[in-house]
C-alpha cells in the first residue's frame, strides 16, 4: 500500500477490528474478506488499495472467494 503503515493499512485493519460483522470466532478467510470490504468502503470499490489488500492475502495463501 505504500507510505506509513497507519496511513492506509492501519486504517483498514482498525476499521475491520471495529466492524460489527467480525465474529469472535472468525477465521483468516473471514477476516481477510472484511479487510477487503473495509478497504473498498474507505478508498472506493475497485481502488488500488482494495486490490492490494486482496493480493496481499493471496500472497500469504489466504484465498478470499
């Protein structure tokens, strides 16, 4: 995502942690999906940030449908 961690990635992460849809027993796939949703909500659907978040999860083996 570039820049300081708190400028983009941190905001997406925080939005996801505060998201009411995040279940207390969420697995990596559920959390990853919400980070992608929150990136789209914050930066726009189809944004580079949302695509970067999806690719980052894919790179570490977490596939989001």
